[in-house]
C-alpha cells in the first residue's frame, strides 16, 4: 500500500520486486535479490528517509537474505521524493525476528524525542512541507506594524507541547527588509484566524531576547 507522509516514518517496510522501480533498479544494480526490507525515519534536515537494510529472495514463502548492508557496514537510502510513490507492506514482528533485523547505530543519531509531540500535532502538520515534518510555513508578523505579513518557512528546533509554541530557524530570506534573516531564530505559536481556525505565526523578536527560555 502507498503511505502518506504523515504516517510513513518509524516503520519497517518490505518492497517486493524492487527492480520494477527505475530508481531502485539503478541504485541496486549488480546486487542479487528481488525484494528488500528497510526502515523509514525522519532526518531533521533532509526529511523523511528510507534506509534499505537487506535484499531478499523468496523461496516457498520464506525470505532468503542475498545482501546485508548493515552487516557490511554500508548504507543505501532514498529520500522522500524518490520513494513516496512506491508500494510497501509493513514488516511484521515474525519477519523482523526471522531476518534478525537490528537498528544500526547511525539510525539512533536521527532520533529527536524532543520533537515527537510536534511531529504528531494535527494542526501544525497541516502546515508542514511534504516529506519534511519539522519544516512548517508560518506567517511572519512584525509587531511594529511597519511591514506586511509574510509567509516563510521555518525548521522547528524546540517545541513546548503544553504551550503549543516553540522556536525555529528561518529557512528563507524574507522579501521585505525585516530585522530578521535566513538562519535566525523565530518564536512561533498558533493564532486563531477570523475563520475560527488556527495557523502558525512567527514573531520577530529583539535579538537580545532570542535565547531566553519560555
């Protein structure tokens, strides 16, 4: 089944007959195997990523490992835009045990438990970039009223689930000459609109207040 970006990460998946997908056929050229098993997760900077752990053949309903990238200490992966149209099946626990699937150490590097609640926040995720759950579009507001509201992209670095607010890094340079630039930090929170809905809003703060805690 095809998976949406909001439910794809933190899952083991099997792709059957991977050679039917040109990008996988090219990426895995020269290796034996018809199927593969891998794991999806969020790379904070590069977005949803799918790492291929092992290549497989199937014989009488049982998988045979033809290539083990983890054991060989090598890495093969795809970014969101390359695999989102493929069909996957969730690997059950029996398959994981049979294939002796273990997490390589580098996967743990990408874990961001501090952003776990943000990544499942229904309202904020409506404004996230496709394949990039930690990047959201916010309306940048100049509290002095001198400039127009501007829509910008922010990468969330800190999130207070109780206050539904956080701190993010500005990913783009605003069109207007505001007192904030690409790479600067922005405070953001949800603000109710005239349509009784909520949307993320970023606030330009004085630079000496940027490092203050909530």
